[in-house]
């Protein structure tokens, strides 16, 4: 569909360290790790209707490469993925807790974002804010 994301690359301090986290989270959503190179990894999601999206993690470079992510600095604030249901959000939350992921906000209703908006907010090993949301 026009305007949807084809791929997204995120920078992390150490792709090998972050791989287990992303394998768990993206694997839960149906992504599969398809490529590895010297800079990182790519997970692909192919949908039944022929859609495609790829999420990559790449080694950060430059002055901020070893600093935790600051979502209020220029750059990316957060990434949100669509959940199939409220129960789906709750299932990812349980999985995140089981792997010791940083939970920023446990699953809750957020009516200020829209009717039925239900989400969990969490962070990757570098502090990048991530979200899993269901909105009917």
C-alpha cells in the first residue's frame, strides 16, 4: 500500500548484543531474521496479502555511538507496531517481562491517542523507545 514503510534501520551500540532482544520481540510479531552482514541484522515480515516490511539493526558509528538513545534529541522518538488485539499486547508484555526487558509503561488504555487505544511501551537494550499498540 502506498505510504507504508518498506524497511526501517535502527542503530544500536552492538548488534550482536541486541540480536537476542530483537529476535524475541520481532519473532513474536512474525518477523524472521533473514540477513546478517558485518554491520548488523535484518528481519523481514511478509504478510498474506503480499505486504512486506524489513527491520534492521545496524552498528552505530560516530560521536554518539556509545551513548544511550535520547528520544528528545534530533532523530527517532519511538517506533510503534500494530497488535492484533488487546490480548496480543498483553502476550508481548508477558514475554518482555520474561526476558527482563525495560518496561516503560505497562499495558494500559490511552484514550488521548484514540478510542480503544491500548498499548505497552518498552525499550531496547540501547534505550530506544518501542511500542506495541492495538486500536480497533
